[in-house]
C-alpha cells in the first residue's frame, strides 16, 4: 500500500496526533484531525525533548522552529535535598544537530499545528468522538453530534482515556503507584542555567529546569503517599501544602518552592502496555497505547517515535493495511516496554531511604568523576535511537 491518497482521521490534536498527521500528510495522505477542545492548546508546562525525539522533529521539518522557542540543555544534574554540591553531573554533548531541548509544551503543540496546517492537514475543533467502528474496508467514526465520518484509517491519539483502547483491548484498570506529582511554573529570578536538575529526597524528588530563554522554571515535585488523587493535571493544589511536604529541602529547590503561587496536583497511575495497538483499519499512538510515568521524560518522545514509524509502515508498497499495522506494533512494542520499565525504576532510585541512600549517592559521585563518559553513554540505547535512520 501507499500513503498517497489514503484518507486518514486522527482523533486528538496533542503531540502524537499532530506529529502522525504531519508525517502522513508528508507522504501524500489526506488527513483530518479531530479535537474536542475549542482550540488547540495544551494544559501543562515543560517537557524534555531528547535527541531521539529531535530526530523525528528534524525529519518532519520542524526542528529548527522548535529550537528557536526552546533551550538546549547543557547537563542533567542529580543532587541531594539537604547536602551541598552535586551527587552526579551528566554533561550533554554540544553542537549536535539532535540536541536535548527544554521546551514549553504549548510551544511544541504550536509548532506542530502550524506545520500540519501549512501542509494541508484539516484540523477540526469541538469534535467529540464517541466510538470507532472498525471494518476490513475502512473505519467509521461516530461523533457525539450524531455525525458519522468514514476513512481508510482512524488513528487514536487521544491519550490515557482513549476511546479506541477499550475497543481493541480487554479493559484493564490502572493502579495507583502510591505517588502524586505537583506541577508549577515560577519566574526564573535566579538566572538558573539550562540544566535539568533532580533533587532527591527520601520518598520524594523534585525536577526543575528553565524554559523560554530562561524566563521561567518548570517545577515537578513527586511524593509518595497512601491516599490517591485522580489522574490528570487539571486539579488545583495548595502551594502551602506542597511547601510543607518538602519543608526539609534546602538549596535552589527551596527557593523554587517558596516562589510557587499556583500549583496543580495529579495522581500517578500505572497502565499496562496495550496488548493490541491496532484493528483492521485503526491504530493507536502515544499514551493511548502505552502510557508511561514521567520519570524518564519520554512520554512525548515515544509519541513522536510512534508517529514516524506508523507513517513509514503505512507507506510500504509491498504491504497490505493489515501487514503495515502489524509491522508498526512489532517495531515499537519492545522499545516502549523497555522505556516504561526504565521510567518505573527511576522513581525508586530517586527515593532511596536510610543508609543505602548515602552509599548509592556516594557510588554515583565516584562513577561520575572516574568515568563521566561512561555515565553518559549508558543512555545511548535511549537517546541514540533514531527511528528515522
């Protein structure tokens, strides 16, 4: 089959949805994106686009536009919540055409949406998808309004609460991880450098990095707790409660916490990777197929990789639709499973308690001083992966 003339409907105008729309349109597909919101916007704040995600953005022709609105990270720094100095510094390569970017989420959405529209992708707002009917000769999207839209292929890029996922899979209930996350943006009054900083504490950690030419700092604080919160980051939290939970934190993180005026809170749930990512004329990308916890900063990057691989598989003249969709899942499943497992383990490493905590941090520091290049190269499997190659 070929993408040329293929009629595609994408449900969801987030990162994965816009990226797959752009990738398919570049190969000649007729693409319409359905978004239930009244405008294309993104709740949230910062995210990290690592070199594997940048490879996709460069192939889509939007890397330069995004970099103009982002900051190149110079390092990832691990530090202790109470001791001075750094536990470990991972210096990132400079001058690479696939840099590690610190990005405001809405800037990435804007760049992808502008490029998709410029290429002829139709983006329709206020469109609520109720269900998708899958068949050998195409798929039919049933809208809340009563309208029915037909396409050769329907792609679910509608996130955690995907309409398509329960249609393709036995519904599996997510379970609460015992962790909640707080998200805030604060002014960068301290001129913090372009570094992603992880402040580790017993049962807690804080991730911070600057955005938008250093004008603001993105702050995500994770704590372990028995009580669970609903999924989603639209729940308002209490800044004073956040400061109380992290009251013993010292150093730069303390000053960031003191500056928080508005904060959102969400519970972290673990979802299994979907067993089936596609049907006969439908497929899922990103969180709809494989939600990941935010401890490796790979959610957006995995969605970008999915988008490119799905488009490439669909543009294989030797394959049928069924073969192309099967090839897509086969190409992606083991990688996202490995990434999710690595993200799950990171929280445990950040939250160590007792004597083992001091020993582990000491070992990290020694390894960072004696073999810094090896400490960075251990992530080659992740950041060095290029689905566009």
